[in-house]
C-alpha cells in the first residue's frame, strides 16, 4: 500500500547525499577549529603568545585574546599600528564580556560615555586575577588620579608588578616613570635600559621614546644616528610620532644627511595620520618655502586643521601672521581673535599676546583691567612671563592693582619656578634688595639663581654685589666673569660695566683699548652712560686717538638720551672736562 508520507520521505532522500556532505564538512570544520583552540598552549600568557596563536584564540571567541590583539595594534607589535583598530577590537572584547576591556573603553570614552570611576572599578576587579593589562591600567589610574585619589607611588608599584610578568607595554610605562621621576626617583639610565627591553619586545611606542633619548642624550650617550635608525623603525611600523621625529632630523641634518624634501614627505605622512605637530611644521614649510614651494594658503589650511584637531598654539601662529602681515594682509583685529581662540583652547601664550595688545590698544581699545584678567588666565595656564607681569604690577602698585609686596613676591617666585628667570631677578630686587629693610644676602641668592638660568640683568646685578661685597663675599674677579658672560650675550649695561672694570683695573688687568671697544658696543645700543664715557675717552685720548669732534657728537647723543652730566658738559665752557671713565663703577642698580 502506498502512503503519502513514504512518497515524501523518498523525495527528501533523493537530495540527502549533498546535504549530508555539507553537514559532515561543517562538522569536521568545527572539530578542526576546536582542535586548533585546544592546541593553543594555555600555559603561555596571552601577552607572550605568538600572533598566530592570538588570532586563533580570537577566532574561537576569546575576549581576552581580543584585548591583547588590540594592545598590539596600539603599540605596533607585529601588526600595523592603529588607534582606530585598537578601539574597534577593545570594544568587541568589552561586548564579549572582558572586564579589562570594559575598563579601557570607559577610561578612553570608547563607548556611550567616559566613566573614570567605572574604569577604576573594572581594573581593580581584573587585577585580582593577575591580569598584567589590568594591573598596568590600574597603575595609570593611581598615577594620574583617574577615578581614584592620585597616588603616584602606588601607580609606579603597579607598573612594576605588570612589568614583572614581562608585559612589554608595562615595561614601557616603568621606563617612562624612571625617566620622568613619576612615583619614583629619576633614573634616566635605568629608564633607557627598560626602553631597550620594551623596544626589543616589539613595543614601537618604546622605540620612539628610546629614539628621543638618543636624540637628546637623556640617560644615554647622545647618538643622532642611532636616534634616526630607531625613528625609522617605528615610522615603518606606522607611528606618526616617529615620522615627525625623523622629519626633524632630516630638516636639521642631525644623524642623517640634511634633506628638507624628505622632512616634508615624512611630515605629510604624519599629518595625514592626524599628527597635529606635523601639521604645524609642514605648514611652516609651505609658509617659508622649505622643501616645497612657498604657498601661504596651504600653510593656513594646515594650521587651521591642526587647530581644529586640538593644537591650540596653531591658532596663535596664525594670529602672528595676521599681526605682522608679512605673507597676508595685516589685520590686527583678526590677530586678536585668533589669539583669543588659542587661549580658550588652552594656549597660555595666546592669552598673553592678547593681553599685551589690549594693554597697548593694538587693534582694540586699550583696557589695562581687561589685559590683567587675560594675564591671570595665561598665568593659570602656567605662563611664567604672565606671573612676572602681574607681580610687577603688584610690586609697584601701578596699572590698576593695589600695591601688595607679599603677593608680588609670590608671583615672582611662581614665575621663576616655571622657568621665567626674570621672575627670580624681580624677586631679588623688589622682594629683598629694594625692601625696607633690605635683605642683601637673599637678594644675592636669587640674583645668582636667575644669572645661572641665563638672565643677563641678573648677571650684572649679581656681579655688582660681588664687586662691592654687598650681601655676598667681595670678589672682583668673579664679578668680572659675570660681566663678561652678560656682555657676550650683547647686554649693553654689562658691556659698559665691564668696560669700567677694564678702564680702572678692578678685578681684571687694566686695558683702556678694550674698555673703549666695550663702550663703543654699548653706545651702539644707545646706552647713555656708555656714550658719555666714550665721549670722555675721545675728548682726552684715553684708549683711542683724541677726537674733539667725535667727543662733542657723543656728548650730544648722551644728552639726547637723558644723561644730565652730558647736558651739563654741553652747557658749560667748551674747555671743561667731565670726570674720566676710570672712576670705577658708579651706575646704580636698575629695577628690573
């Protein structure tokens, strides 16, 4: 008897061989994948696994393998360097349940929202399993106070724990801390040693920093050729920071043959990858015609791109162009707008430049109160020059601020600490030398600090104290050395004072010819007292051939510069001769 069901089954069986083949193939493929996963050596830490093993684990759905593959893209280890790929893989790992990946995404804002507290909690949880990636990122949270109380020492300890497992990324973090003294004492040599380890393990971020060390001689013997070699390795791996650094070496001919075209090529590649500093420098090349045809429109486009990408100083550089009008129509109002943009984006000097223009009424109505507010903003962003300007206003009680010497000294000290040598020089003068009563030893101490930082006025001020024995042991020879340093930097007052020493033989062998040469240098900078002493030399033939006409011209110049002695000379009998320049140092110390 025929049954409908039999007919149906027979029909299905007619196509079953092909279907069975696919089922069998799929079955064996699944077995192969599972076998491959099972063959992966589970006793090897993921951060030490081979790339092929890591990729096979990713294919098996291993979330932590995804994390490590993402990290390799982040440092260029065996795979192309790519922040975008790092983010993509890390987000996938978080979706698959990796707590560490979830923390990294929360820390960097790779997801719905940036959540530092969640990031910290995630790293704490994962760190208990000994995960070096979690330990390293937990250290980062402690180091910078991300989602927790800042504790740099604890951060460094966690970096070390992670590095102890052999994680090349953690080794790099330890090296960076040793080089900068983050949570530990500064140990440049040890830092370089750690960078060598991390770089050898395939961490190209470490390779770039190692190149910077060889470039500057930080923690190692300076070796520009080695720096170029390391930059080239990291640039080949796709790191834009390496392209930028190698471009600098080619632009300056350091460690490689100078090649502006090559520098432009490297900065172009880095710019295309989003490196804002390279955009700025490439813009300069187009602005000045270095390695490429001069084209300010291309320069402006690059600077605007860099500014839009977050490089605040690019706004300021563009502002400079509009202020000075060398390559674009001068537009002071536009310059001020750009300086404001720079300041608002975090560039302290942008605020300072705008403050100067508002103070002087350049492109805007002069307004000292508004200018001081901008100086405050620049100071708050770490601009030492602005701290010193505010301090001077407070010290003098002029320009809209009430006199407050204590506050002024605090500003001067802050300026000095931020690298503004004039801050220490002003602190020495206003805070101690001109104080009532004066504290000359303290004044000498700060003049010396400023002098060692290269401040020429402080060099002369300290030299005068050494020459006179004011607040410090008298030592004319040392005073002369400081005058020489300041004079060599072109300081007119130091040139004149050194000339006085040579004319009188104080602290140095007397040499009237050299004294005249120094008076001449200072006079060329319109230093009135130098013009007066040089006039006396020509009038009397001291260190030079007597020349009444030249002497008369110099007396007139000194008088026009406001020198009272020169005016008196001109008003007196033509035969009256002022005091010889051999009378020693008489110039009172000038306020900064």
